């Protein structure tokens, strides 16, 4: 890996890494060297008593459940899609739902990196601490992540329940719903009065196999948290302060009813605990995430731009792996550690080896910076 990066540097090429291609944002495209990390796959070691696992960065999340479970542990949480590579998921702040549960990046305890000059470095909270803080959610812009040391917890089982409930009633009692179980979320489809609610509760009951359809599963966490999402779509997701979640959803509902009443894709509502990851959408604030979807064959930009105005009016921060239309100066205004992140990034990669066109547009100042071409 180091030799490939060194060769790219000698030839003046940009470098990006491909994960599972799950992001809706153009984070990967490059006219330079594109590295595929799929061969860096598997669990290197598990220290159950320390609550830690070291994992190759290219490992798909769906490939982690069984080997971690055999060692008696599990990821603290994960999203409802498990096709991503681990490095790609932490690079964009991927998350699941849960009032007291943080995103995947917040569970990172250490990283192995190949830097722009081809050297290898290990970083954590004690060694190369600022590099670690920036690399926990890196957008793939600090170097090639080769290994990830993750915090894990004892393996656990979840019981899933689903029901339909009037949307206004859900919003009125949202605090009770989100605090009643380990995980809660709901989907609202335009034109419908009721929302599809889902809760997951930790249980000591034995798994039930074969797994039933969604809404009836009881099994190990990785078997219940993941869902099959075969329909291709584009997506915008913003994170807003938790107290503003219901009002933001109501504003989105009014917008869709007024201007986009043909929309047939659901809006999704989830919770996310605060963390200290510099570029996290939940940095130092309890958070609600709201997602808007559109079929891949449909024109999404008018819908997404209109929704983005509402998200921004509610102090929203966009998900890094999904569609948004903000440039660097706007992002610097909503992420308190944004300029710190870029300072560390530019020090680690002064020639901008790991940037692409999209990332250049995310600079806090578009007037210049290392590596601009």
C-alpha cells in the first residue's frame, strides 16, 4: 500500500480509496489512483475483557457479526444497512439509531494509516492524538486507513417490534418512544396519516430461527439491526438538535404536501447520541437525523434543495456520505472544529494527495490551500 502511494506521489497523481460504493456523495471519484481495499478483510484480534477488536479496514460490516460473536463480542451499534466497508463507514460518520448510542466513528480507538509520503503510522488518543481526532471521521482525506481498532461490547440479542401509529401522535410522544427501548425509529410515507414505527429491545431470550420477516425478528444484534434495501435511491440526510426534530419533520411534511405531493418514498426519523468526533454530525449535541429519499430514476435536486432549506433553518448538519449542496464556508459555520480538521488534514497531506474535486469544494476557504490545482 505504501509503495502504491509513493508511486502516485512521484507521478503527481491524486489517490482515493474505494469502499463498497455506498455513499451518495461523490467522495471517491478521482482521475488519479483508485485503491480497492477489499483484500484487507477480516478480524485481526479481539480482546473481549478490554472491549476492543482490531479489524482490517476493508472488511464489510456484514462480515463482522459472526467472527465477533464467536469471540463473545459485538459492535456497539451499526446502521440498518451492513454492506459498507468498515473504513468507509467510519470515514463518513455512519450511524444507526438509539437515544444513548453514538455513531461508528465514536467507537474508533485507534487507526493504522498510510500517509501521503507512503509512511505508516499508528494513531490513537495518546499517540499522534490530533491526527487520530481528524482521522476518526476522515472523508478518506488524510491517508489510507488500513486497520481500525474498535470499541466493542459483549454480544447481545435484540427483539424487534413494528407497528403503525398516527404521525401526530408519534411526534407528540416522541420522547417516551425514544427512551422506552434501546433503538427506535419511524418512517413516514407522504400521503399517509400513520407512521411505520420500529423498536428494538435488548433481550436474554434465545434467538428464533429461521429469521421471520421484518418486525418479528429475535436474534443476535447483527442479524436484527441489518435490513435488506434492494431499491436504488438517492438520499439526503441532515442531523438537527434533538429538541428540533419534531418541528423539522412537521415542516418537511408541510413542504412535501404543498410542493412534492407525488413523492412516494418515505422520510426517516432516528436518534443519535452526542460525541466528540470533530466532523461528526452529532458533535457535542444530542441529535435527531432526518432522511429524505428519492428513486434513482427520479429528479431529486428540486426536492433535496427545498428540504435543505428547512434542515438549515433547524440548525442541521449534513451527513457526509449523502447528498448536500453546502460548500466549505457554510460547513465551517456549522461545525465548531471544522478549521481544526482542515489544519490537521493539510499538515498530514500538504500536497493534497488525498483530495478530489468534491473535497476541494469543502475547504473552509475556497480561495486557496495546500494541494489546490
